[in-house]
C-alpha cells in the first residue's frame, strides 16, 4: 500500500498534542515489519521535523505555510489531490482533525477530542465556525475516524450522526527513550536555575480554562494552611487562562509557595518532573492526558481529576478527585503529600499501567484500519 499521511496542520512547538501524536504514530509505524510505503505531506514550517531512517518513508514538502490557515485550508481541500495522484496514494490519513473532503481514494481522519465544542468560545468566532464546519464534514465524509480515548469516541458519537463502528480508538503512548534523564547534577542545576527547592508538587499550566489551574491554586493554599504540608507548587507551561492569572496575581510571588516557570524545553521539564513528589493533573476536559503517562515513565506518582478520559488513562495507578471541588482537591493533595508509602505504591502501579500503552501497538491498530478499508475498496 502507498499510504499518505497528511501533516499539513503541523506547526512545530505550537500544535501540542497533535504533534506528539504524529511523531509517536510514525515512530510506531517504523517498528512494524510491513511492506507499506508512507508519503508524509508536510508544510514549510515542519520540513525536517520528523527524521526518517527507512526507505519506506518519504517526506513531501508542500508549498504552503500552516500558519496561514486560509492558504493551508485551500491547499488541503483543492491542491493536495494533485499530489495524491502524482504519488499514486491508495489511502490518505489526516492526523489533525481536518481531512480533504472530495477525494477518490479512501480517507481516515484523526479527531483526538472535541475541544472545539467544549471551550471553542475562547477562539475568534470566524476561526471557530470554519473549524467546526471542516471537522463536521471530515467526520461525516471520511471512511474511518480514529480517536485517542473511549471518552473522545463518546463525545464524537454524541455530537455527530455516525455509526459506532466507524470510530476506532488507538491510545497515545510515551517512548521511554524520550525520557532518558540528565545526570543528577545536571538535572539539579535546572532546579537551581528556577529557584525550586524540594519538596514540591508539579502541575502543567495552560491558557485553556479546562486545565482548572484556578481551583488547583485555591486547593493548594487550603492544603498549606496551618503548615499541613511543606511542599511548593510548581506550574510549568504557557501563561494561565485569565481567570487563573487573576488568582495568581493576588499572591505575593516573592514569598509565595507557588512558582510559575513559564514555557520550558523538554529536558528542563523532565529534570523538574523527576524530582517532584507527585504530579497533580486537575483538568476537567482532556481527550487523553499524556502528562499522566509521562510522569509514570519517570517514576512520579499521579494525583488527577476523575473527569473525561483521565480515569481511562491512569487506570488504578492514581489518586482521583472531583475537579470541581476545591475541598476534594485539597484533601487529595494533603493525603498524598504526607504519605510516602502511598507515593511508593503509586510509583510501582504507574510502571505497571504504562505496559498498556505503546506506539507500536497504536501503529498496528492504525494499519489494521488502513488494510480493512483497502480490502473493502478492492
């Protein structure tokens, strides 16, 4: 088979989880001993992002920039078919929500979640309406839909009139080699650079409201009352949502037990993550929740929300709380912070939980979708 992978959406370091998904799926495909050929259609920004050491993979750099959405959508819907014909593509898999709508070959689209429905009002109106239209048509017109959790499959089924068996779930994963950590001295230097002292709890910040950082801040301060715990709270990532920023701004940052590092590179994140007492993940809407597996990969216990896909991902290897209850979050923080035997137990359960996920498995499940469609088309 000659499989096309549509990565025209990919802007390195910007699109987040869909970039991780693309990299992981391709690494999994490389591990499969199959004779299929893969033609990866990329934009100017992503040229050279994914490296190949196999003749079965070929990058096609298209004359379009993903940052210009209007041009990218036009190229994807109109001009891409010329490239598919040129390279005699048998099937096209679009990895980022949107697929070309009028193709003769079978098509697969990956829709990781329906964030656009959950909190799309944060987007500009025109952008949201265009994206909603393309996602809806992609879901309806594609031969198969791939998503990354049972939670997301149910979200898609509830929103669009498509049959259950049209949607296939392939979980995300982490590559343990990606989490090879610095020498202890080097990783401690990262902590010194950001003035982080142990013990501390780690969370990931974001401009999206679903990350629930405002309630986390309240709960952490509640757990700190009367010196119940000695931990600091470290927030890594982009600037918080305005609601969270307001709460953050009220704190005396020079004397606070809350430290926001801003955006860090991957190695800095690993350095800080591996020295945390535990990861707390308070989000109330996630298509998957990859940081849970990333924490488990470096042996860090997980305390997380019992909403959306997170119980599906964490399994029995986490302490769960109600993300809408500040009290419940505070109780969970305190109970894990003061209980080192519990943290040790969660660490071991995390290693066991990781065995359920691999990019090779996800890739094999994805290829099964390709083969099923091409057998049907024949």
